[in-house]
C-alpha cells in the first residue's frame, strides 16, 4: 500500500494498475485523485461516487458555495466516471469549475448520484422516456419526491 501511495501521488492514473483491494482503498484513491482527478474512474467499491473522493478530485465543492447566477449548467448523462470511459467529460467538468464565467453557475452532474431510469440502457435515444411523468414508465409512487416532483 505504501508503495502505491507514493506512485499515485506522482501519477494518479497509476491507480489503474493497482490491485482491486488498493483500488477499493479510500486513502489510495484520494491520493490518486489529488494528483489526477480523472483517476477517479479507476476506483472500485463505490469510491468513484464517494463524496470525499469527489470533493478531493475537484468535481464536488469542498464547502457550501453560493453562486452568483441562478441558472445551472447541466452535464449530459453520458458524463461518466466508469473505468472504460474517456476522461474528456471529467476534464470538461473541471474546466467549467475553474472558468471565470462558468464558475458563476452551479453545475449539476447527473452521474454523481445513483439514479434510477426506466430506460434499461440509460442512454438509449430510442427509448420512449423523455424525463417527464407522462413518458416515464417508473410508477408515480416510486418516481415522486415529497414535493410531488420527479426524483
């Protein structure tokens, strides 16, 4: 573990070569994403969705932020932290957070939380769901929050 901590601190993407147990070790993953935020895609055991790891990578704000603009930037569902995805979307999200203009907006990342979808492929443009109650096949009682809005 100590050797891998040194290696990922030098090159976060080295996490991809670590054993499964080290890729599931929060300390190792945090060290990797501090060096290379996109290395989060190599994390296992749900650590690519872990709030502390997302904050260390820079994809989530470390503290509460008040944005100067009410509008939100919404990333595509194709944004992914999966191992086989490219780093383009992660790099894009980080650039937006560091851009003088775009940092005025809250950025909503639909993949930073587990979401349920009535589309078994989750990104199939041919699927009938269009994100409305009328087109979604998830039963209303499972799809509405306490505010009666889709979850």
